[in-house]
C-alpha cells in the first residue's frame, strides 16, 4: 500500500516546476505539454512557445530520474525587402535562436545552481541543445533540449 502522498505527486512537482519557470520568462508566451502535433501551431499569438515532453522515468532506490525534451521556439519572420546582409538575411532567425537559447540556458542554470536546485530538483549530467528550423503551419525555429532531472523517490511501501 502506498502510504506517502508526496510520492504520488512526484510527476506533478517536476512538470509544474518547469511550467512555472518558463512562465516567468519574458521570452515565453505559452507553455505546453504533451504531443507537439496536438498544439495549434498556426496561432501566432502563442509564440514564443516552450513545449515540454517527459520521455522516460528511471526508478532507483532513492531517486526518480526524468528524461525530458524541451522545445523552445518562435516564428521566423521573413521580410519581403531585398536581402542586404548576406549573413543575417532578411529574417529574424538569429534573434529567435539567441532568445530561445537564453530561455533554456536560464532554466538549466536555475536547476544546476539556482532556486530550483534548492527546491530538491537536480540536473543529472549536462543538458544538450540542438537547433532546429521546421515548417509546421508557420516557419518555426528554436532549440530542442534534452535534460535529466533527479527527484527524491520518497514513496514508502511499508505497511
């Protein structure tokens, strides 16, 4: 019999902590969870967007390690003006990459050394981010980051 309700809320604690952290970013308008293809990516008012997906949970004696993918993305706006600067082009791609990498970097640092780590969450290993640019309903760009977060496994199975 499960006797510790904290153990029942472990998943909520991780996902709610992430939602709150990204909601507090000035470069995020919307935080979503689950299947990315169920999000209406055509709505421009939801961007910049952070999407969270828990991939796995690994159970050890004292820890649960969550493998989580985080997508930080924004719409790439393309100007109809002729290209003047070959390096930056006629869009805001560099701006999108810069701001969205800053969003995930701030989150990673909060988990490593900031207030989130003091709340009992710990980054397991290093975070890895990969840039992307995809056409869904809009031209979107940003970063997909994979992290592992350790949380105490406080569930009691004693009866």
